[in-house]
């Protein structure tokens, strides 16, 4: 994508400014007032009213049939009567206008906005809608990274290109138009399948897109590039950078830095002095809108484990049989987990917690990845030889890391010449020792 500068407004009040910074097109999509919007689907009569979501099921609306018309009439809980320690999960934009927001105590919100309607949460429904909107996006752009119940990153670099066209050869104007067209298609698909609106930010990276998706909320579509950073990103609070939390923001403020722009203009060496080498350097890069992170399309597990805390503390001396049996079971369960999920692992770890709550771990890496209970037990038994066993044991656990997918392991095995693991290693829990 070549350089294109300038801004223009496209129909629907959507601002598009382009000027390529890298050759990637990354989107961040975030649903608007997510929990509240799902609730409004079933209570459409609340549309346009201040509504907050939180509190227990006792705030479920009451339904009655109007004897005259036969229509269902619902009676909703008003926030004004609320007493308790609940907090708001989210609020409609109408309630936000009164100052109500996520994480605010409901009693405080009741003072700000007594006429708001209070609805209880229904996480099953939110999860269902979460799956639906993600599937709708995936049908258009399969490279998505889950970033929570109502947000995803989407790699649009190669989506919506004309047949035979290559992203790298595209002009920036064409790339911008494509970004806009694909984003519009995604927003339509999300609305068609869920009835919900979302906001999308498109920029060359995840960091900027996460900032951009918030800029024109709700129902926003914002495309930004390097040229827009000074005008659209630098005036924002440093907290808008994903990774700068309240603590860092307070520290920054004490140092006289409130905005992303002020951060960008501070001396990187001074930032390193204040926040350490990696964090200081990262803050400098982030404030200039630089971020190389990839969209991670599926989250691979890093480790799998099974552990159990005994009903009473067990001793190797007196409870050898029980320990040996539990040890075998844990290895078998772990092997089943691996087989069910389609993984093999190479590093087997053992965890022991003694009756005094001291915990020890040991691990051993084997030559070939495995999902076999016996191989796992053999390696874990090797680990067992390296831990003290005088004290009574409260917890026993086995875990496996260095995971790879079954199909990748099969391909690798085809290229390997026979390195065998030893046939058997009895464990210290076993009788024969
Ligand atoms: N949530 C929560 N507690 C919080 C923040 C959020 O339970 N402190 C839940 C409720 C939100 C959902 O997560 O609906 C998504 O969080 P967002 O921050 O994306 O907020 P919304 O989607 O509600 O609003 P916005 O339009 O600002 O994205
Ligand atoms: Mg949201």
C-alpha cells in the first residue's frame, strides 16, 4: 500500500483518513453497551430510556396480562429503590448521560439517575450473543482474535481484495476504500445476525485500532493512520493506551504527563529511568502508535494439568498404595485431556504440596512429545525421585507443557529417527522400591 494522505468524510458521518504506516489492516471491533443492548432485544419498550444492568434476579421484571387488550405488560424495577452492594456491569448510553457507568455502585447510580430501569444480568444470553457475533464476523474475515466477551481483533489485510489483487500492490486510497467496505459488511452482518450494533476501528495495528474503535462510539467506524496520530490520538488520556492502567496513569500524572501526546514528547531515556527498560521503551513506542503484535487467531493452551488435594494428608510410608493409585489416575486423566483436545506435550511436571503448605515442583523433558499415560507417568516418576518425601503430602499434581498439536507432532515424527524413551521407570510411590 502506497502513501496516501488527507482526510475525507464518507456518507454516514464516518471519518476516513489514510496514509499507510505499514502494510497491515487491523480492525478492533467492540460491541456497544453490550449487556444492556442484549437486554433491550427482549425488552424493546426500554429503548431510549436509561437502563443499568446489575444486581440480583430479584430485579427481574414482573409480567402481567392487560385484561383489556390481552397484551403482556412488564413492570420494571426503578433504580431509585435499590439498596445493596451491587455494581453496574454496564449502562445504556442514555444512563451514561447521567454519569452512570460500569463498576459504579448501584446505590450511587440510584442517586445520579433514580428513574433508570435496573435489570439483572443473564450471562448465558451474553455468551450466546458473543458467539453469534463472532461467528458472523468469521464468515467474512476468518482471522479473528478473541479479546473478551464483546471484542475481537480482525486481520483485514487480505480481506475483500479483487480477484488476483495483492494487498502489497494496492494504493492506499484503494486500501482505505476496502477497509471501509469490509468494515461496513462486518457491521451489517453483526446487526443482521444479532440485532446489535458495534464500533470498529481500523488502523495498521492492534494498539491503535483498540483506541480507534472507541473514538466514534456507539455505532462507530473509524479508520486512522500515522498521519492522524497527532490530531486524534495525542489529545487522549494516557490511560486510553491498552496496558496503561490506573496505577501507571497516576504515576504519570505525578510526573506531569496526562495525555498520550505528552507521553510521546517526553524523553525516552527519562521514561526508561522512571519505568524500567522494557516498560519505558514500550510506553514511548505506544505513544507514537507503534505496535508489531500479530492477530493471534487461536489461543493454544500453554499447559495442561491435573491435581488433587487429599481429604487427609498422606504419607509415603503409610499410604504408599493410595498415593501410587492417585498418581496413576492423575497421569491417566492428563493423558485423556491431551487426547481429547488433540495435543502432545514434552515437558512433564510434578507438583507436591506438603502438610506445612510448602510446595515443590520438578519437571523433566522427554525426547518425543507424548499423550500417553504411561509415558507421562514414567517422566513424572523421574521427577518424584528429585523431591523429598519425608513429610506428609497434602496435594499431588501432574502437568504437561511444551504442547504441540497432534497433527504437527505426526508430521515431525515422520522426519525423526528412532529415539526411544526408556520402557519403564517405577515410581517412588510403588511397592517394588
Ligand atoms: N463489564 C462488566 N464490568 C465492567 C466492565 C464491563 O461486567 N467493569 C461487562 C458489561 C459490558 C461488557 O463487559 O457490557 C463489555 O464491556 P465494554 O467495556 O465493552 O462496555 P460496553 O460494551 O457495555 O459499552 P461500550 O459501548 O462502551 O463498549
Ligand atoms: Mg463494548
